[in-house]
């Protein structure tokens, strides 16, 4: 092939790419949630998907692809065509921690394009109702007094609940026996049933059960009390200084997705997040809304990189590893 023909082919492909971006979207878009249906990530994704279809003019469907702490679902998105029709939904666990836990066949930073930084989810320390403790201090004393390590549910190795549990161990001096599940929803079900002792869970996942009285809450890991649950103290207020952690979420698309398409997806997500009805739904779940000046692809990319620098050393020191 001559240089002239090659140059002409590149030009044609470039024009085709622009036309494709201008025509986007022309069919349904899929958001891959790497956890089980009914969990906090699934709930947030479905609220946003329903509202994003309005500016996009196409259905936005949620597909749950579970397993390996969310890494299987992320891999599905990474391997999808970079055409804007597959979105990777995830959080601190799936798009930061998993890089230090699993031998991934993809790079969490270079193989994905950030779209938008989504609301954050403070963690909350909750136990089964049979635990006699009524304060965080009493809970820690009870956990330390067990003849064998108390059981803590997680959404899998390296998940947000697992990292939070390890952080809880480091700050409190307790030792836990982790019980992995395919998402936090089934872990919460077993906590309600009394099959496990505690979860350091996402607030949005547990708050409704706390309100219903089926589990007991002790503290949130934010630096301030939640507007949706002001009666629950922060960990600092409850006597566990330094136990602060926020499970932020985001949306990504495969590397190479045209910038015009990323911009359209970002605009649709921002419109959804600014909708008063959507904000009310998310805030009622205990989520902290993202500041408006942070609703950009650049803000998500920066947050992801800074969290990798913070959490990877902690995860590796705890020897959280899955082959």
C-alpha cells in the first residue's frame, strides 16, 4: 500500500469516526455494574441510568456482571468496543484497590477513560442485633473479647467493605475473619440473619436496615454526621480517631472512546445529578453529592490516581492478594 493510499485511508477513518460521534447514541447504552443486583452500586447506577436516557435519547440499561471483587465486570467493559455503548460503573474497590489485589489483565488507569465522578458513600460500622454492644467503644471491646476472630462480611477480596475492614483493624487493633460474598447485598442479608457479626458497609446499603431496626449502627467514617442519619456519630466522635474513609464512585468507558462521546456521556450524567428528584433519591440513601465543580472527567481521573497512591501501600502491607 502506497503512502498516499494509506494517508487517504486514515483520513476516511477519521471522518467516519467523527460522523459516528455526531450520530451517537443511535442504540441502547449499557452500564456494567460489577456487583450483584440490589446492592448500593446497583441502586445508584439504576437511578442515574433512568434519568440519563432523557438527554441521550436512548435506553440506558444496567447489566450486573459479578465476581472477583468486581474485576470481572470491569474487564468486560475494558474489552468492549470504544464506541460509548458500554460504560464501566465502579468505585474505590473496583477501580483502585483491585489493581493491588488481583493480577489484572488490564490497567485501571490507561485502559479506561474517565467520564464523571459520582456521589460518595461514607462507610458505616454495623453489627447483627445479637451483639450486646450499644456504642462503638463497647463494640470494639466485645470484638476483642471473642475467643475466635469475629466474622466480617465483605463484597469480596479487595472490595470497599474489605478495605474498610482492614482499615478498621489497623485503627482499632482488633482482628477479623473475613467472609467474602458476591456483593454487599447478600452479605447484609446474612448480617440481618445473624450469620456474621459485623460489616463495615456502605452507608447507602445498610441505612434502611438500620432505620428498620434489623441491624445496629455504631459510627460513620465521614468527618461529619450524615444529614440523612444525624443520630449516628462519626468514628472520631465515637472515640476511634482517624477512622475516616469515603467510598466514591465513578463512570468510565474503554480507552480510545472519542472525546465527543465522553463529553456527551458526562453531560447526561451531570444533568441527571443536578435533577432535584435524583438528588433526593441519592441523598436519602446516605450518599454525599459531588461538588458541581468536580463533575468532570478530569476530576475523576485525578481522584483515581491519588487514591491509588494512598491505598495500594495499605493493601499490600495487609497482604490482600488474590491470584
